[in-house]
C-alpha cells in the first residue's frame, strides 16, 4: 500500500508542477539579489571614480579621502599614477610611516626663518602646508615659539608633517628601554625631560603617543639618531645655535626581553634653538 501511494504521488502532475514552481521562485529570488548587489557595486565605484578623477593633483584631494586606516592595520590612500589624472589604491603597512614630527623654533628675537625639509619619501600630511617649491616653510618666528606662516598669515605653534620613506628604514634596536605599557607615561615624562624637552613639549609628545602605547604589555623604546636624521635632512636659515631632534621608535611586546640600556645625552639650549620630536611604531 505504501509503495503504491509513492508511485501515485510521483505520477501526479499537480505535485510535479507545484515542486517546479517552488524551485523557480528560489532561483528568481537568488538572481534578483545578485543583480541588486552587482548594480549597487557598479554605481558606487562609478561615483567614486568620477569624484577622484575630478582632482587634477593629489593636493586637491581632501585630507579625509587621501588616506584611511582599515581594521587590519593598513593605510589606504589615493596616489597619482604616472603624473596623470588616474588614481589607484595603495595599501601600505603602518610601520612604514613616520608619525607627527613637529618642529619648534625659538629665536632670540623676532625674525624670519626658512625651514627646508629634504625628506627621502612622501609627505602625506602637513600643517601648515609644506611648500613644494621651497621644500619646507617660511615663517616669522618669535622667542616664545609662536609662528606666523607667510603664505596664509596665520599663527601656528609648530611645523607639523607626516610621511612614508621611499625605502624601509633599518632601525637599530640593539639598545633601548623595556617599559611596561602602564608605566610609559611616567617613563616618557622623566626621560624626555632629561633629554632636554620642556614640560610643554614633552606633554604634547605624551598626549599623542601614550594612548598608542599604554595598552601594550611592554614597549621596547629606542630613540633614533642618524637612521632618522639621514632620511629627513633639516636645513634652517638662519642657522640655529642649538638643535635637538628626538625621534622615538617603539615596538609592542608581549613579554620583556633583555636589551642593552640606551645612553642618552642631555641637550643644552643656546641662542636660537630648534626642537623637534616624532616617532614610529614597529609591528
């Protein structure tokens, strides 16, 4: 009896038609979803491409669209391709970047100062704007550090830039300091003060870097010398009487390691003084 019912159902035309209609509906729904996804993608990229191609050079691109960070720790930005108006995505590891070098100028009297930065790489952020013809900035500097930038006649506290070197820098981490993440603030206050930074300068340093370091179990901290200065040559006119360039390189660690303690010299300010600080993270 059971086998007979099964045969009857298999031979029933209505059952076959109902089954076919159910399959057809599913196929149609899947095709519609695929078409909607493809159409949305085409429209999005068409709008994005049209917007990007409207810019004739990278400087015209708003900073927010020039580079963004993704969840994998990469930086994506638009770069000109072969000097034409085409733009392409570039994905770059964040460890390749030099973050927030800032330059303070302290002349003994109010005077014009020209700061030339010959950087072996690409400057992708600046404030005030980096003059490509001058290769730097031209400002009116005051003894208290205040700067008036000549191109826009606006006041600034320092000269800021960020960039990516054309070649990966081989940082010398054979000496340095192993510091718990939670102790980084106190370490930087003490060490930067000993190196010669004023409270105003090292507080601005700490405000920027401490949030990036406090969550690590440990930090290997090294203060770079020629590895940094040879890649970012600084020429200042008139020539300063004293100049300090502090560039911190740090690497997050899960566990402490043995390392030779780095010897740091104390900086004495004399006459027209120039102070710079910046840093980079190695992952």
